[in-house]
């Protein structure tokens, strides 16, 4: 397994964990305080990491398509 795939899996797991953490304020009805801050960090961090996984997936697809074109051109 290439390093890129391992990175994508690690980012996906971290994003899922952060989005899971973002549910803490909803369970405790927190509108302010440290739970609210923790939930915000979890939500926006999870979204950012999910975006990074999507960008890496698109990069991987583009790289594979380019390699396929190069292989067919020779």
C-alpha cells in the first residue's frame, strides 16, 4: 500500500473522530463553555480533514489517469 493511501486512511479516521467529538455539545446541551469550544474544533477540524481526503482522492485519480495515458501513448 502506498504512502498516499495510508495518509488518506489516517486523515479519514481522524476526520471521523473529530466529527464524532463534535457531537459532545449536543449530548450535554452546551451553548457555551469548553464543551462548546471542543465541539466547534471537532466540527471544523473534521470538515477540514474531510476536504483534505477529497482533494487527495482527486489528486490520486488524476495521477492514475495521467499514468494510464502515458502507458497508452508508448
